[in-house]
């Protein structure tokens, strides 16, 4: 699973939607694609940039957005990869902590 990217998770989400007869999304706050698009818009970057993140980092970003949108203050089980040794706050979710 370490090799999965955000693109893989979105493709899986689409595959699941097709298996579920493409039912309308009831709660977009739980959609990886929706959450990634929100994160991309907030960071003013193309969503494709987020899709290239590792699965762990992509999930950390989407969890941060989900927690923000739902008002949850709890920490998630999935933590983003660390930034550089000199700057641990430079990881991919660092800009979402504002």
C-alpha cells in the first residue's frame, strides 16, 4: 500500500461509484476527490499536484480538509510525511494548518 498515490485513491473511489450505480454523492465531505479539490483550491494549486502525493500524504491532506469542514479538532490517525530535517513543517499538509 505504500506505493499508492492520491490518483489511485480517486480511481478507486470512481470504481466504487460505478459499482454502486453512480449514485449521487450524499456527503461530499467524505469524498477524496471533493476534499482534494477543496485543498487544491485553498492552496491555489492544480488538484493534479495533490494526486501525485503518496497515499499517506494524500490522506493526511484530505483528512485535514475534512476536519476543517466538519469542525473536528481531533487529530487523525494518518499523519503526513515529515518535511525536511531542517524544516519539519514543510510537509504537504503544512499549508493547510493555517
